[in-house]
C-alpha cells in the first residue's frame, strides 16, 4: 500500500517510524552466551562479497570391518554416542535371513574400535560374540539407540531404543510398527511394553528404514523421526503436511527428464513426553526447495547446541545407474538439513554433503549412509560414522571428520568482503570466533549501534587484524576484550573478511 492511500494520521505515524533510528524497528536477536552457527541467515543482516559454503567431512580410517561370521554385507545403521570416557557404537551386523542381529563396539578415542565378547546372545551355539539384539523371542529389523538425558529418567531405562517390524493387516497390507526398548547399560535390553508404540497409518504403511529416536532437550520431549512414503494427493489421516503441496509432484531428474512419482520417500516426526504415548505424525517441513527422495534421516541434536537438530539423509535418485554390471537401478549420496524447531528443516544447500566417492563400488543405490550421532574426537574436531561400499566385499563403517562447528562457513575471497549481523543482545564479557584464514588473510570486527554507527573504542580501526586457524579466538580492540559495558544494548557486529572462513561466534 502506498503512502498516498493512507489516512493522514496513519501516514504521519508511518513517517515518524521511518525517521526513528533503525534499532527501534529492528528485529533484535537475543543470543545470550549461546553458540551461533552460520547455517542460515537468522543472525545475518547483509553479506557483501561473502558466501555461505557447505563443507564435507574428510574421509578417515575404517572403524568397523566385516570380520565375524554373524556379520554380512548389509552391515548398516551405525549409532555412535560419547558416553563418559568411552565411545559406543551399535550397528546392524546381519540382515540376510532372520534374526536381524544388532552388534556393539566401543572405543577410547573414537578411532580404534573393538568388538567385545559380551556373552549375551547365542549364535551357532556360542555366546562368545558382540551381539546385543534380538533377545530370545524378540525381533527387529533396525535398532536406534540413544542415552536418555531427561532429568526424570529411571536409571533402569537410561538407554532407550526403537526397533521396527511388519505386521500384516486383515486386508493383507504390510503395516510398519515400532516397538520401544529400554536398558540400564545399553547392552541388556527389554521391551518397554508388549504392544507397539507406533503403527504406521494404512495410507503410509512404510517404516522400513533406520528410524531415529532421541531426547530433544531444548523442547523437553522425545522425538521419533521415521521413514515415510508419502502417496501423492492422499494426506494420511491424523497428520498434517508442513509447508509443502504434494498434490502435483513432478520431479526434474538430473538428466533433465520430467517424471511424476506416485510416492516419494519422506520423513515424519512423532513426539512424546513419556516415551509411551505419541502424537499424530507430522511430515517435516522442507520449505520451497525441490522435492527429492530422502531416506535414512540420521537425525541428531548438535552436541554444542542441542536446540539445533541436524540430519544427514541419504538422497536417493531412483532412475540413475552408473555401473552397467550392477543389477539394481538408483544412486545415492548424502545431503545436509538442519532445524531450529525440530519440525521445519532448512534445505538451502542442495549440493551433496557427501558424494559417493571415487571407487566403482560406491556408485550404486545403497552404497552410502551416515549413521546417527556426531561426537567430539579432539579439541578441534568432531566425527560422524558412515557406511561405505554397502552390499560389496569392500563394505566398511568409516569415520568422517569435520572441524568443530564446521558444517558451514561464511567465506570471503582474497579481495575481501563484509558481513553485518542483525541487531542483537548478548550476555558474556568476551566475543570469541571459530575461524580460519590464509597466511595473507585476516578478520576484523566492529561493534555498531542499531543505526550502523561504530561504538567508541570498538571501531574497525580499533581491532587488530586476526589471522590463523582457531576454534575460540578472543576478539580484542585497542581498549581490550571486555564487553561488560555493552550489556543490555542492542548492537550489531560488522566483520571484514579477507581470504577467510568464519564458522561460528559466541559471547562468553
């Protein structure tokens, strides 16, 4: 609406607001002393000659190899947690023929893994193995474990898990069901109840994937992120679609071909406050980005900011084939999603987070999968674990490494660029940066008021050039690093970057 169409009094108010300092009308972000990642533009007002860049993990050593008689070429679905001084992994060891074994390994550094002889489950007449599931009389295709950090958790149920099965309905439809499990130590498991916790709706009966359960500490509820197979134009009853219209799914393949799909692999969420009674399903939101088949979601809260839920789903391309001698059609790689509320996920990075790799065995429909669990493995790095060369003799569970907070950086070239944040309020007496530059590169920081005016003593010329590669560099100005006198003020940060990457910041 233009100003000339407004009543005179209202027009005067609009003119008055326009004349006020911008800080009064700005959307002030309250950041406190919380870690701030640059995954999206939540903190960013403007970028000039600076771009967000998605980073891929470095492939490192094989963590688990198929070397036991109860393991087969479907070694899959790793879950890794750092539990005190130990790293612990649960993985599907056997898939061909019943039962579907889940096995256990552990490590003191996240690099060198052992398969302990647990003496729990019998295999071919011996319990001299690392199998933890299924217990006698039980079953389960996949197994998703987490350590329950709910303050009110019963110690006998400190570790929880879900497993999925199929049941045949009276009409002959295979319906997916999910059972809840509990354990005091992550090794000795029991059903929480005889009945299934979740039953897939008839219109979307698929649960055949590594469905993930977790404790969402930021929102104080449990969540299950499960596989869905959404049928075009038939929303499942009791559920709601989040910000996507799937009535007319037409996917443009990488070859340029247009093809309509009756189903699309999708992700749905359930929540619970007691791990027994669950909400109706909701399909996660993915904004307006192109729809793709997403499979095995690998949901995990980020350990440095548990309010941020990360996903590393397998992207499945059903009509592509690289190796003419491979019997099945389809290719897979890994993509990166993140969410600030646990339901609506950001998919702005459409490029692969992990590509299949240079080996022929990597170029088929099930060759790669990231397991759930992202863990610190050093002062500067974190690790995730992924399947490589599935369904072949070269199958391994391999470690991938990123720098801390190293999913996305704001990157500037040698010519330089700048970043200005939105107005923000903070607590903490120092500003720290996770950054990296070249030997010739640099970062400088200016603190501004809400109108963009530099604050005395915190101007760009007051900030010595920062260069190097550090996870927590304290920013200093000529007057020092103390920011206490700025408490309660709405301020902005302006960064000047030259041949540099900025990964995160924190007031602390």
